């Protein structure tokens, strides 16, 4: 009983410290320092000016137009004199000087284009300071080492950002494409869920954070829906994926996700838990419930009355890890972490767990996602399938249209060529190159 009292007191103390550390300051400053304010505008760049320069011209034009409209809305209730002065300060088409002559050199043209973009960036910087809506310029890394620069605001979901990337990269629009955040300091990564707003998790990154965002394929993203038998029939070890037909899979999905209440996988088993502040891992028997993870205390049974709460999922996210066998002497490298998203450095509030093999890690990581997000995850999956199907149809139509257009031009040109030069053979047909980014992503 003394040990239980000590453990309970220690737990209360930890909860109190954690709540205090996560509480906002009592008197937040009214004016955010310029250095901090600027850091919220771009992710993956040294400064805001550099991130704006990396934006494509159409994205930069859209940003300026959006900020102008917001500025107009914000000043609509002001005095006419103030509104008039604001309008006169904005450069209009009449203020752009006409070209001096038609024979202007290419060097001067490049300077004019550069100056135009510089003017747009200057205007965007001014409007960003006035805008109330939080916006981020984000550098998204690709698997081949290239990157794409996007402007996102606090309203945009991961699903919308993925659609933007589909347009920019012309990839296959698979439901497995994901946006992932990585934290090199903790050696962890997490795939964002499609319903999340991208700006929210990025806003907790520190100013000099080395965290990055990747656009990658993650086949395990919706494995709980493509292969539900792995999670809801895991106790039947003789069942293989090949033995389950599509109709049986649909019945499992309807049974566990189609009702009024979500049914969480009845998952339990032994995992290794890292002790706080030590490179020591001890086995514990864990049980998954809709409200969180529970463990069996020493000397107790697996009955619900004996289970002790290990962690609840409301305030934590699940992250997969790399190389913890070397870093923390974990029994295997198949580890995962549970932590609050605001914790960006090593802390004793982080829960480290280790699995025996990759399959066990797959079961626990995705079952925890089901318990945390519930039916929202299934809606994400359905929306992703619908969107992928529609985008693929559009891309196929566009490709067929381009091919037809090129074929028509070739036929006409080759005919004229033969008529004008009957002794020459028509040139070989060179098909149009694939859309940019298709092969790299």
C-alpha cells in the first residue's frame, strides 16, 4: 500500500508539472516581437523574404491578391480619407512605365522581371504584417531531394495541401501519399492526418528548429481499411490476407466503422517500456482501449478492474522512431513514442515503447490512430479514395487530349513536308515529354 501511495503521489506531481508547463502565460504580450512574428511566416527557410522569392509566380500573385482583398475588408469601416490614402500607396498599372523601345535587350528584360517580382515580394511583406489570418510559406521536400514551396493558411487541411502537391508534381494521386514531419533531434517522424490543419502543428516548432516536412508514399497510412483483418482478426494467426476476399473485408469495415459507435481493435500484448532518464527497457503487458493505453500492474490480472491507465490519447500524438537500438539501447529498432506535440526536445513526459517486430509495431501504431481519431479516420480514407479517382480521371483526360493534339499537328506538318519536298522522308515523330515531376516523385 505504501508503494501504491508513493506511485500515486508521484503521478499527481507529474500531472501538475505537465499542466503547468503546457499552460499559456498569464499575461501574454499584446505585441509579438518582429523576430518571432516573422518565424511564423515561413518553414524551412532562413527568412521570410527568401521563402517568398521561392514561390512560383502564380502563387505569389494569388497571395498578393488575397492579402489585398483582406486589407480592403479590414479598412472598409475606416474613414474615407484613410481609405483613399491606402489606395494611393498601392502601385497600380498606370504607374508602370512603358517600355522604352521594341529592341530592348534580354538583359534589361530580365532585370525588369526581377524588379517586378521584388516589388510583389515587398508588397506581400507589407500586407502580411497587416493580415490577421496566420499564413505559412512551407518548403516541402520530395523523396528525390527536390522541394516544392507552398503558401498555406490556417484554414487549409492536409487534404487540400496534398491536392496542391498533386497539381504541382503530376504524381499518381494514390491514397498512400502523405505529408510527414520529422524531428532530427528526437529521431522521430509522424504522418499528418488528412483532416488536420497544417499550420497548427507547424506553429509549435521552435524558431531554429531543424524539423522538416516530406511528401512521401506511406503504404501503411490506410492499411487498417485496406486490410482490416490484420487488426480485427489478429488473434487468428492462421488467417492470411490472401484468404480474405473483398466482400469479407467490406463486412469487417461495416461492422467496426459503419455503426453508431467505433469499435477499437481488441489489441493487447507485451511491449518494452523505457524507464525515465535511463537506458533501461522493461517488459509490461499493455491493453488498448478507446480511451487510452492501460497496463497490468505487477502481481495483478488482466481483468478491467486491475488495469492501470498508462496514457490517454487526447493530448498526445504517436510518432515512429529510428535507430533507438543504438541511441537508447532498445531491444529492437521497432519503437514508437507518445508525446504532446508541443514537446520538441527530450523530456521525461515522453513515453518510449518498443515492439518485438515490425508487424507488432504496425498493429500498435495504427490501432492507436484508430482509437485517437475514430470514424474521422475512415471518412478521410473514403474522401481520399474519391479524390484520387477523380484526379486520376482528370489527368487521363488531359494526357489523352495532349496526345491527340500532338498527333494532329504531326499529321498536318508531315503532309505539307512531303508535298513541298517529295524526295525527302517525313521527320520521325517525337512524343511530348512527360509532365514535369512525374518521374521524380
